[in-house]
C-alpha cells in the first residue's frame, strides 16, 4: 500500500499516524495492496482556492477528496484492482475549529476527516439519509478500530 502524506499546512502533525490510519482503512476495505493514496495537509488559502475551483463554494472547507481510478472496496479474498485511489486534502485550521466545537483534539478531528475522505474516494457519499447513515457508521467503526489498536 503506497500512502504518501505531505504536510504543507504549517501545523505540526504526526505524518506516520496518518499513513497508518490510511493503511488500516484501506486494509479493512479490502483495497489492493498496490493501490496508491495521497494525503495533503494545506493552509486555509490553498483550501479556499481548491474549494472554489472544484466545488464552486467560497471559503475553506475541512476535507476534499479527489478520486483518480474510481476504485471501490473489495471483499475478503477479493481485493479491489490495483490503481490510484486519489488524493485527500485536509485543512488543519478548519479542523481545529471543528475540534474545539466538538470537544476533542485537532488530531482526532483530522483522523476522522482522513477516514471520511478515504471513504469518499471509495465511492461512499452522504447526500441521502440512508447513504449518510451507512457512511458515518462505517467511518466511526474504522476510526474506533484504528484508535483501539494504537
């Protein structure tokens, strides 16, 4: 599993922890071991530019996902095909604000957002109530199993 983490945000993060989380999520979702994923942490200016350019919405957001080969989860014994999963872009400044409002650490918020972004790359969405229920339950389960194993 190739997971590249680049921190261009100016916020201190444990890049190895984000790579470990990504590997945990991809393993749990039976993504091919040769799949590639990029995680990028950026400042609010860069995130604002991306948000306007790709979502036509003003201001920074917490996480954006950019799928490449549209890989989907595999199954036990039948991983997805190898390929480029895509990019997850995080904004620690937005995550820090959300973390304060939620009563947990910025790192916990960023790990949650990373999981959320990877699920989007794998085709999950939350536009409809049933989709939201499925995605958020899976997101919670994946994050909790990762945190329990650290």
